[in-house]
């Protein structure tokens, strides 16, 4: 019998910078270093985020999952891992943006220094022109 607790999921999430619909990111998952699934959509539905497995349109116009977890337990584990990876990637991007914005603010914010202890002097930090 297969033990779900032994399932190893390696997940990568790719947020969309400016989502135009309900899909906010894509993800890929490697299961037990044996099989990979690309094209998983992370969708912001009415009950929150969920992982939507890759789909194809059949001859009747209905969508069918191409790959999917067979058990409820694996579906829950997969969904949780994908959503966690999405949040981790969003947090990582947010930190990078904050650092970048902080560096821009440091360059644009005037600093005040005392000149001979009597007058306050304002200077603006400038950077080299970009080439």
C-alpha cells in the first residue's frame, strides 16, 4: 500500500505580474523525483486560492484534466503545496521590491547634515547615470 506521507513534492510557482482574470500564477510540480506536471494554474476563486490541474478541451467543449491526483489526500497535499509555493514566491518578490524601493528612496531622499554646528544643510544623493 502507498503511504501519502512519503510523497515528495517539489513545487515552483510563477506569479503573473498583472493578472487579467482569475488565474494569478502558474506552477509546476515534480512528484517523488519521478514525474513532472507543468501548466498547473493557481486560481483566485470565490472560496480563495486553489490549484487547477492542466486541462484540455474535449470534442463536446468540456474541459478535462490531463493529469490529476487520484486520491483526495494527494489532491489536498498537492493543492496545499502549490498554494504555499505561490505565497513564498510572492513574499520573495515583495522583499526584492522593498529592497529595490529602499535603494531608490535612499538615492532620492535628501539627507540633512550640520554645517559647523549652526546651519542645517540639505544635500541630495545622486547616482551615476546608467549606460
